C-alpha cells in the first residue's frame, strides 16, 4: 500500500481535491481510498488531551491497517500537516513497508482568507487558523502544489501528476 499525505491550511481544498481523485479512480485499475484525519476525531466539546489524541491514533491506525488488509493500492490521507511531526505521526501508525509520499497544497494568504471566509460553516479566522496557515505553508514535503486560480479538478490532476496515482480521465 502507498500513502499519499495531502496537506495544506484549512480551506485550501484538500477534501475537494480528494473527492475529485476518488471520482477519477472509479474506472481505473487501482483501489484508492481517502481518509480525512480531522473526521477521525470530530468530537464536542473540543479538547486535545491524551485520551482524545489516543483515540485519533487508534482510529487512524485502524483505517490504515484495514485498508492494507483490503489490499487498497493507495490511501489518500488529508490533514493540515502543519509540521513534519504530523507526518511522523502517520508514519509511526502506518503498517510496515508502507510507502509514503507527501504533498502540500499552497495558496496565497489573501486567496486563503477569501476562501475561508466564504465558507459559512467555518468559524471566524483567528490567530489559531492564521498560525496553522503559515505553518502549513512552511512544512517540508516531497511535492508542493500552488492551487491559486486552479479549479478543484485541476488541483486533483496536479496531485495525480506529482505523485502518479494512475489513470486519470481528462474530462471530469
């Protein structure tokens, strides 16, 4: 199994790109699965402590182990990945001999702020999100994709081109 870790600031388009990648894989030869790490620890009231962090790790380990057992060829993992330590978490939890490729989606700060604010489900931009944006922009990765001005399908195609996910129809 191969993991493709797709990171970037909240609102940069990771989930949308992943949905496009899955849609493109529907008629391809590879079994591709997607997991959004944030979805693995959606809980309220929000807290980050040893118990909830342990829950996240157990959830992610289970998804990766079960994907490997199901002979998934490529598991796309989306998360902010605001530093290398976040990549290390995934590496530690991944099954042995899993190949990992890292991608970070970049967006100019003005464009990011516009996208973030236009999503009525998101909270107000505060220092937490600004810090995460800057950290995500600085995370070292195998491939950086500038998504400014790209439609979601084009972002997915750029990810595919960068990491070679396989067959990717031109028309989506």
